[in-house]
């Protein structure tokens, strides 16, 4: 890692992946993807290497049907690597991909991994709250609040027990992440 800070991650992968921050929300449409996209740009602009993991609840096509790499995968290749100008893609056949698999893949050569979704995992989380889309801070609705919630990114002031970051100011959210995870203390 860039600064030698300790690695954080779910149990079992704590020493294998760099810092991990999950962006969660109670509802779709709150702006998780938009915020993460902006954070990747800002972090990259600050010289950090960034991995991302997106949770999908449905099967997703990772390769174009009929392409050579698709044909190799369909033939049963366990791993297919697609090398193209400026990109390297690894397609790995796994019966049930786990979060650990995704984090290990996304952490290769990175300083931090930003995760969208996986709200049940035990890693630091920033909940995304948008007025008109969110009813309450989801992580604080239960009688047992999520102990991994480290902040809320919101477009409106909130009364919660963690820092509230300006959802519309990715530089501010990025500063919080850099100070919390990437600057050696």
C-alpha cells in the first residue's frame, strides 16, 4: 500500500486486501454509484490505486456472446484472460462467487477497494442518504445499530451518531476516506 497503513477487511481476508469501504443505502436511486464514480476520479487524481466491487443480485453477462473469450469460457476454461490495448480482463468460472473472491480480485495492486452494496459484510460502511429517496438512515433503524457504519453521506442535515458528509461534495467524502484509511497516523 502507498503509506504502509494496516490493512482492513472482512474476517479471513484482513491481511490479504487493502482498506475496504462499502457504500450502502436502504433504497435504490440514492446515488451510491454516482458517488463512487466521483470518488474513484478524486482518489485517482490524488495518486491512489482504486479497486471497485459492485454487488449484483442477478446474473450478469461478463463477456459478449460469440466472442473468442466467451467461447473459451463456454468450453469450460476455469480462467480466461482477455488482454487488449490498455486493459486486462480476467474471467474466472466460480460456482458461487463470494465477497472474499471479489475483494481479493479487486485488491490486486490497489490502495483501497470501494464496494457498492454488500450491506451485511463486516467492513467500514458509509450509508448514502438522499432526501426523497430514503426514509431513515437504514443502518440506525434496527435496535442493534450497525457497528461498522462510520459515516453517512447525505444531501440534508441528519441527527445521527456518526459524521454526516455532504453527498454532493465528493471531495469532502474523499478527504474523509483519505484521512481515515490512507494517511499513516
